[in-house]
C-alpha cells in the first residue's frame, strides 16, 4: 500500500482508539470515523510495516447507527471519538473492544469467560465534573479550549458537550475576565505570559465549584478585581485557587497551590460517602457513573462481614471505603504519601476505625503484612493504564486471596494480567462499564475466584 492509494474497504470492528478496522490484502487498515458494518472507499494517509491508516473518501454503505456528531469541533478536537455513532452502538462496540483484547492477549480466556453487556449511562452527555482548558491569546482575544488533534492549534470551546454545563459557563466567563483585565497569557513557546490553564471542578451532587488558575509565576496583577469578578460568575463558586507551574511541560499542575479566596476544598458525595477535594486531588471524573462502578466492585467482592480486604493502588481510599461497611477489616496502600493521608482522613471522616493505610508499592506492603501474619481474603485493584506490576502479580499468586476484583481502564493490560492470574484463578466474568460516553474508553470489573485444589 502507498500513501494516496484508494480502495474499497469493509469495516469489521472498532479499534481500541475508536477507529474503524478493515483488512486489505492481509494488511490491517485503521479508518477514523468509520463504523463496523460499513462499506467505504478509503484513501491511505500513512503506512507502517503491517498496517496502514486511511481516511474516508466516500461511504458506499452507511451503518444504521451512524449519526451527525452534535459537537461543532468534533472532527478537529479528538477529545471524543464516537459522537458519530449512536449510544446504543457505542455500548455494543465497547464490549467488543474487551473481547478483542482477550482474543489477542488471553485467547484461552476469550473462549470461556463471560463478558457481560456494557453498563451504559442514563444520560451520556454533560457528565464530566472537571475541565482543564488551555489558555492562549490571538490578537486581543483570549481563547480557552483544547488543542486540535495532533497540532498546536487551540480550539476555542464555549460549550463542551461532555462537560457539566457549569464548568463551561465558568471557563468562558473567566477567560473573558482575563481579557478584560488585560492579564498576560502564556504563549506556549516560551514562559512569557502569566495564565496557562483554567481548571474548573464542580461537585455534581453538592453544587460547589472550584476555579483554579494555573500560572507561570506567583504575582497576579489586578488580583482583587480578578477575584471579585470570578466570584460574580456563579453563586456555586466557593473556592478560587492559583497553582504555579514554572516548567515548560505538558503537565497541568505545578507543586505550589495558593488559595486566593474561599475554601481550600470543595465537597462532593458518592452515594452515602462524602469527600473534600483540593485543587490537585484525584477524583473520578464521572461521579454519577462511579456509583454504578463501585457497586459492581462490591458485588464482585461478595463480602459477608467476615472478610479482610486489601484495596491496592488505593489513592484516597474511595473503593476500600465503599466496601468498608461489609468488611471485617480494610487495608490500603499507594505510592503517593498525600493520597494515603487523604485516605486516612476520609476513613476518619466516615467513622471507620477498622482501616489501615500504608505508603509504598502494593507488592512491598503486601509482603510486609504477610510477614506480620496478615493475608487478605479479598484483594481489589484499580491500577493505572499500564496494569499490574509483575511483582504484584507474583505476590498475589503467592498469597492466594480467595477473591480478586480487578477494575481496569485498559482492556489490553487487563487481558495480559488476567492471563497470568488465571494460573490460580477462575475468571468468573468481566463487566464492562461506560464511564466516558462518546469516547473509545471502557472500564471493566473482573471477578476472579481462587481455583479449588483437586
């Protein structure tokens, strides 16, 4: 195949990044915007050793699930990949992405494991509780938005359809205030200019909103006027903060955060649990669907009140606390000291006295606890996209907890890890859950039960 070549193509499946997948002369062809079941004319845009990327020239046979993407910058943005597909079809294809991962990395499991239908959202729009929009200036106008896919062009976004409406309202109003007060804007190439990013997080269940301005230095001109105007944007704003990031880096936040006005945290609730969130604290971006996710983890853990539970990669302790009312004891660990301190505080806030948290890698802390005669009945994990550390898997296979609940945001690393864990565990089922509608991302909860010794 050569760049520019055109040919008819049948789209067979959806790729892990949301592109249609077809086959031409034994080569895999990825086509952005194509839907399984469609017949298209494709034109090659990029070639590699055993695959090619292509674009749609014409759709010869459209899928009945094709729709017009409602977002005006959908094709440029890249933040969403599936707005051109009905939500019903998105859920079907997300399950298939999980199946493909098993077929590729854990073929024996693909033939035996029950992969359930994807749990969808009641409303697949306006669900994200946090936005992080870059700020740039063109002429006299200040823009805030996301960069066009694969470019340095900033798309000015006034209303992101997957963001909670209050985050869009506050972001747009804040950029207009920055423009009005003529506060300098970071240019992206040098460290000239002051404001880099506008971060807005809202408590979907409490209605509290925090605004964070990420800047290149501490001094902000017209600070009192700036604070006064931001507070007037919406009565939900209870916290205004500044984060200083002096590095020429793609990371949003620097290490120093200053509260400019109001509270240090905003309050948010998950079911019967409540959390105070500081500017840099990690928290699920879709709280409404997170309740369903955590309920699935609780079902898989199958606790009776007699089990000891380890919440590995615990972060601020949310999953362990979700299970705590049905557990004899909960322990958690994380490599980030601040997260562990938050987890301890969250446990105290909810009156749980049967929790223990430690700083360190999951495998090292588990091994230490084992030496102290503590072996959990149930382990639950929610690791980063890279999956479980090999040392952790070896530790689990050595300790042999009765049940292992694996929550994953990456079907590929999930499949690889399940293949290893299946040496001693039966994988009862995998439950896909849609946490990020309109994108190709899919979350999964897998229930593993220790095999009976024959």
